[in-house]
C-alpha cells in the first residue's frame, strides 16, 4: 500500500521523515528554474512592465537629496535613451543578443533610483556598479525596507512590490557595462579569488528571501500573484523535472506529489496555493461518472 499524502495548511509531506532543508532546497531550485523560464518567455518583459507600473507609487520620485541625484544619474547612464523611449534596446549575454521589446524603461528606472538612493543614504561611499559577495544581501535589504512589516519600521508594501523590485534590479545588473558578458542564469562566488560571476538575482540568498517573503505575505492574508498562467509546455517541463532517471523511491514519491499538484492547478485553473489546500474530502466522487 502506498504511503498517503498528507496536506496541511498548504504544505504537503510524506510522514515525519522529511528533512525541512530538503523542502527548502527544492523550493529554491524551483524558484530559480521559474525565473529562467520567465526570461525565455518573449512576452515576459511586457508583463513585468505592467506589474512594475502597478506598483510605481511605491517608489516616489520627489527626493532631491544628493544621494537621489546620484542615483538618477547612474540609472540614466546605464539605461539607453532608445530603450527608455520604447524602442528596442539590446544587451549581450552568452549565447547571443537579447532584445528588450517595447518595454518602457522609465518605470524600471524609478525602482533602480530608489534602490541606489536607499544604499547611498546608508553608506555615502556605496558603489552602485560594484558586484560583490555582499550584493545579493544588499538586494534583500532593500526589499525588506519596502516590504517588511510596518510594525518593525518598514514600509509594509505588498509582495508584488518585491517582484517588481527583483525584475527592475535584474535589468539593472544586466545593463551594467561591466556585466554584459556575464551569465544571466546563475550566480557564483569564488571564495579563493573573491570573484563574483553571473547575476546576483540568481543567488541562493535572493531566492530563499523571495520564497520566504511570499510565504510570510500569504500567512498575513495577502493573495499571491502569478505573473502568467501555466502553459502546456510548462506542464511537459514539470513532468520531466518530477520524473527523472535514477530517482530514489523517496524522490519518486515527491515527484508524484509535485506533479499531481501542478496538474490539478493546470486543469482546474487554480492558484498554486489553492491547489495545495485541496483535500480528499473536498472532491466529489460521483459513481459511474467519467
């Protein structure tokens, strides 16, 4: 007899022998894979622009302090005028030329300016173009300022603001002249040489933070927002991910559970957290009905 799946408060598990760290590792891995797939979606930039535009009031532009003026200058310098006005702007990455289509970078520039201003006010010598092992944590610190609990002295913005920030900063670190030939699908830090490679938004620190923030916002009653619906191609990819060669019995059981949730979400047009909350008691079993 197969081991029953227990779904409690939006989390699925098999018995009591599941290592919480394994769950966290899988969540981070799926988050990073989703980021990579979104980047490959031709319509994703337009969707991001719409999301950032909806949160633009969370990034006021009235600050005229020296830090803010420096931030505006840096943002303008790294984002081309042609891209900002809505024409095609390009940047180079391994594998070819990537084109930002029809995306107005003005909305992204507001977020980037806020990010640089925040850190320059904290540390007047902070270098906005430097990429170090501290950069992922600087990103998390700014998102915390925007989306942390108001009771703790933060602004209390919604999770959509965090997603908008991650999107804008992804663009920022891609367009820095010194980073245009870096990989955009990974992040590596060499302890021996101190050299950072790739995109800081792809770091484990940022991924763990975003996953944790989304859970925190969900527990607080904030509805999560998905950037786009699952497609049939996504389902095929998820199937291949869940059922890989040379899996252990435990890994295959997890694969069955994961894919069942994905399939329910796809077929019934559910949010992922809605699919996770489904219980056997909530499914009508109609005899003879196919």
